[in-house]
């Protein structure tokens, strides 16, 4: 699709989204980063809601910022 590309590898998929496209479809901010800065969004597929809550708690405790709770 325009503004989006998937790259499939052994056990992993890299999805590249154009900033305005991901904003339209997910609500993630499309505020541009300063020159020489990078914005990254990482998504991980987990098996159960318990796994999601556990990983969110672990990453939050390490200071990883989230747009919102799972």
C-alpha cells in the first residue's frame, strides 16, 4: 500500500510506515523529529493478554515510553 511496506525474513517482519500514513491509521503522532534525530515504533506479537501486560510492565519499569496502555 502507498505509505507502507513489509519486508519478510526468517521469523521476523519489518514494516516501514511513512509518518503521515501511520498517523492516519493508528493515531501515532506525525510530529517531525529534529534534524539528525530518528523516530521508531516497535510492535511485537505476543501470545496472550497476560504476556502483553507482563512485557508492558517490564518495559515501563525500564523507562520505555508508550503512547498508551495496552
